[in-house]
C-alpha cells in the first residue's frame, strides 16, 4: 500500500466525522451526485458489540442499584 496524503479543508473534515457517526454524505459535481461516503457497518457493529460487552461487565462488577437510589437519581435536579 502506498503512503498517500491529501489535505482537506475544515468542512470536508467535518463531513468525514459525520460519516464516522453514521451520516451518509453525498458528493456532488455540478449539483449531480457522483459518490456517497458511508460508515463501515462491520466496524460500527464491532464497536457496538464491544461497548455492550464492557457495559455487561460493568453491570456485573457494580451490581444492581437499590430502587431508592435509582428513583433519587431520576428526580435529582428536576423542578416540579
């Protein structure tokens, strides 16, 4: 694989970050679509599976919270 670098302006970089978050970006030439940038679904699924695994491990480690703590955290900061 050759080592290539391409400079991009801030708006292009922002679009690439949107793609990473799951937003599809259409590339237009003269107002007509010529390409789409889409997130790698396999990579996103792998990241989600890893996050779920870590959350399950944390839940096992922390145990269940008592109901009164859960209710208190829900109501904390609310104005009635």
